[in-house]
């Protein structure tokens, strides 16, 4: 009886230690999931002036530890501007071995309610060329000031998702475009300007970017012979990925799946996650 009890206790201790070790060795994707669910700490990167045409524009930079070189991502904020959730997400990308520059398209301003967000978004969208120039400057700044491989992808959410697509159509050459529930087009001729695979994550319950528009977008991509990884997630709404805690459903499984797809996409387009490469 005593021997069996001791065996059980030893087994529980070993199991507990194994869990603790696993938690200590937990891969960096947990960093991203914490960032997009409101559980990250204070941003640890730095603000930068990357757009010489406008002194009010301040981006945010997060750089991986080590000498590099590293692939890079340009993050394009939602309709409320460059807020801490974007900065925390940039930090998480850096944990994965990507230089992350979070662009500022609102000249340092952020919105605190729907009306302010709409006003800021409309003001920015009224000058599409300025947006392109802003992101071109981000690309140039990364190449001149960071230990990057020179391979760069844009990643945008909501307003920023639509901007990422616009930039793929008319900006400097880059290597990847990831769109999270952003505005779309369905013209194959316009799509032919894109020279790389496109990633897209969308929500079934999103009335702003409905399913039929996403399907038309995919049809246009295929007609233009553009490789794509586009997925519509059931039972989640607009904004579910960057703010998983706000979705009325449990958005975490969908967000985790979208994140794994994004990691694989970035591996294919701009280079591997350096943390993964070191682990192997």
C-alpha cells in the first residue's frame, strides 16, 4: 500500500516537473498569443522617426536579440492608430526573430471612439500617395538602419489590412502581404501588379468584409495566377485576431490557427523564424 502510494506521488512529481520544464521551454508563439489577448507587458522597443517628410510621424521598432541578419515586417495599425497593442505585437514578432517596424499613418494621433477612428481613417485615406510614401520610407529606413536580410513583408489589420493590399499594388518592391480583415478588391487586372504570395485571414461574422467579398477576392487572385493562403474563420467577428479577448466567442483557437498559418507564410516569403532555426 505504502509502495503504491509512493509510486503515485513520485509519478505526480515527475509529471509536475515535466509540465514546469515544458512551460519554461515553451516556444515563442505563446508570446504572440499573450500579445493579442491583452496579457503582454509594457512595450520594450523604441520610437523612431522614419518618415523625413513629416516630423510628427513616429513609428515603433522592435529588434530581435543577436547580430542578425533578420527578415523584417512592417505592421500597419487598425483604424484607431498606433496603440500599445500594435507595439506589443511588434515585440512578439521580434521574439520570433523578425525586425518589426510598426508604421504610423496618423501622424502620432490615436482615436478613442468610433467617431474619432473614422475621422482619422478618412483623413489618411484621402491622400493615398502619402500612405504609399510613408510605407516606402519605412522600407528604406529598415534597409538602411537595421540588420535586415532585405526581405520585408507588410502585415495589416482592419484599416491597415486594406492599406497593406493597396501597398502591394503600388508601393516599393517587397516580399509579402498579410491582410487581416481589411478592405479588398476583386479585379484580376489590378492584382497582376502583385509579385508575391498573399496571406489573408477573415471572419465569417464580419459584416464589414462579408464572406462573398472575400470569395470574390480569392477568385481574382487565382485569375491573376497569384499564390494565396486565404482563410475565413467560422463563428468569429471583425477584429478577432488582434483583440482575442474582445470577441464574444472564444476566438483563441481561430487566432492560434491564423498565427500558425502566418508563421508558415512568413517562412515561405521572407525567411524562417530564426528562433525555430536555432531550435532545430
